[in-house]
C-alpha cells in the first residue's frame, strides 16, 4: 500500500510536469516536456550510449568501494585489535579526514592522478575509506568482551575468535559506516565526472550543458537519480542478506514459557 | 574415589591504591585457597562481592593465571582454557548472529567434530534444556531465562568434565530463577557433571549445593564449608520451605555477617 502510494506520487509528479509543458506553463526551452526527455532516454538507450555512461560510473563506484573496504578492514582490525590506544589516538584524525569536503579535493585528485579512471576511483576510495576505517574500529571496540571471554573459555584459537566473534560482531557497524558513505561517494563521483572525464553520468551533464542539449541534460539528471536509488537499494539488500540477526542487547524479556 | 578437582593454595593478589595515601596496598582476592571437589559433586561458593569468588572461577576456567598455587582436574594440571571445563556467565554471552543451534555448536566446532555429528549433539542438548522448536531462532528472540538455558546447553554440549557457573541466574526474575534452579538440578542429575557454582544468593546456595563454601573478603579465603544434607528436590521459596532449610540459610547468613552466636544456638 505504501509502495503503491509512493509510486502514485512519483507518477503524478511526471504527469504534472508533462501537463505544465504542454500548457506552456513552463518555458520548454529550459524545461522540456517529460515525454521529450523520455524520447531522448530511448534514443540514448538504443544507441547504447546511455549504458556506456551508466556502467562507467557504476564500475568506478564499486571499484572504489571495494578497494576502500579492502584497505580499511585489515587496517581497522589491526589498529583496534592490536593497538587499541593507537586507534583511539588516530580516530580524531580519521574523523577529520572524512569531514574534509571531497568536492574541494576533486581538482587535487585530477591534478595528481590525471583525467583518467584513477582519479575517479581515487575519489571514491577517499570518500569510503575513512568511514569504513573508523566504523571498523568502532565495530571491534563495541563487541561485548563477555562474548570473547566465552569463546576463550572454550579454548578458541585467535583465528577462531577473529573469524567467529570479531568479524561477525563488527560487520553490522561496518556496514552502517560504508552504506552512508556509498551514497555520498556516488554524489561526489558525479561531481568529479562533471569536472573532468571521458565518460560517465556526470559527463552526460557536462557535455549536454556544453552543447546546449537541454533534453539530454535532463536525461542525465533522471538517470543519476535512478542509479543512485538503485545503488543504495543494492547495498541495503546486501546488508539484509549478510546481517540477518538483531543486536539489541536490551533488558531480557520475561520468561514466558 | 579420587577427587575430581584439586585446588591447592591458590593465591591472587592485586595491588590497589587505598585512601589518600599514594602507597599501594595488597588486596588478596584469593589467599591460600585449598579445596577438593568430588566427582559429580555440586559445590556452591558464596561470599560478599569482591571476595574473590569470580576470580576463583576465572582461574578455574584458565582465563587467568593465579599468582601462586595450582589446580588439577582428574590429576592433570590446568594450564589454560580448554574444553574439559564449561563456563556459564551471568550475561549469557550468546553470539547474536548465531541461531540457538549454532550457538550450542560453537564448542563442537572448536573440538573439530564433523558437521553431521554436531547436529545430532546440539539436538540432544536443545532437548535437554527444553528448547525444542527454538533451534533456528536467534538469541534476541528469547527471554532471559531461555537465553541462560542456551548458555548452559552450549557449555555442556562439548561434554566437559566440570561445569563452572558464575552467578548464572542473577539477571533473571525470582520466578524464572526458581525454575532454572530446578532445571539445573535435573540436568546435573542426568549428566553427572561436577559443578562449581558461584552466587551471592544464600537461598540459592542452599537449594542447589551438596556443599556450600562460605568465603571471606580480603583475604579471599574459605571461612567454612557447610555440607547441605537436605533431601532433594528442595523447596526454596514459599510455604513448602522446611525448617532445616531455613536453619542452613540462617547459618550461612550468620557466617557471612560474622554473627557467631546465631548459628551456635541454631544447633544443627
């Protein structure tokens, strides 16, 4: 029911848009009718160009995420597990680095890493790395020490404790950290592609603007919105697939049996 | 029959700052603690908080090493944690990402028991603690009493020689506690485990124990060992409480509160 009503709201929005254009309530030179935009979508889809741009952006995004997580997890586990004091000491730095507005860093990344893929993947890497790192540290440090005690009392080895207690015990927190940074990372990626790229969703916006191809500009806007939603839905699904338990350690329910 | 557990002169000292002086003074969590426990015996340790009863369990489990003294189980010196002891804690310490069945199988995985056998064993212990139908639930779906049953099943599943229990029923309400005590006695009789049970609850100690070890605080040492020769099942609350049960409770209460006269006159 909720799904239906939210779909209805979106449909109504497009309908009003279309009607406003047809009734000349808006200047179609700047805001073309929805049907005009959709025609452009189909023509870009038929030529395959749309998918080239989508996949360029999505591949950059996931490559950046995977690299950032692959770097952050071992580093976070080592810092939190072996040198918790160093982790505490460095955490404010990580927080500050993650607070630095990545948009301001885009020119730096392009300067240092060039116009190509490396700078785009690099900016995603940057955006995801810090939250992933400190949520890993936070995830490890909030594991109930009693659980580790229980595992140790059963003679569990260090490897067993890491794989069966530390890793599953921190994965939920890590996911929360990564999830929020992914949506933001996508936003930053589009920005980076608008400043300098040869393909990608941001590139559609940039070239349409340059060539005064207004319908195509809106194709870019709509596609970015749809891909953004799809990416966050994907991450949400992935989390539900991996984290199937509830961690609320609230007061124990009364015995009912 | 030789003793199951031999604890010899266990001592554990902490140096703590006391008062305003900068000098650290010695705090004897345990001092020359010597106790022998028979095979299949149910020993309950009571004492004021800070008397070293949890330290004792920590050392028995192998998680801590005593400053001095030794422990032997079946004649073998305890060197560290191992699967010959099961440990049940007050906070349950279940793994929230594992189902009840998988929680119970944790020790079996460490014991490297093949998956197929694990299923059969965990099934038997789920049955033992009366949690049939809950095997695929997660801990957060269970009440406190049920969680503690899972913790008991987890500690028993890998068939340890000794079960160590650190105030296991302190976090549940009185009614549940009573039910869990009855369950524990039933499980103990069925499995013939040797149990060392720590509590600060005197009624609980008398309801469960073959012998109650009464401890003093700093130095943490044995004040007296009280054998409880009451027939089982014992009723620990309500109108069914026997006179002799109350005498034991009063005696231990007196020991803990240094009121020598009160139990002298009780005439056991």
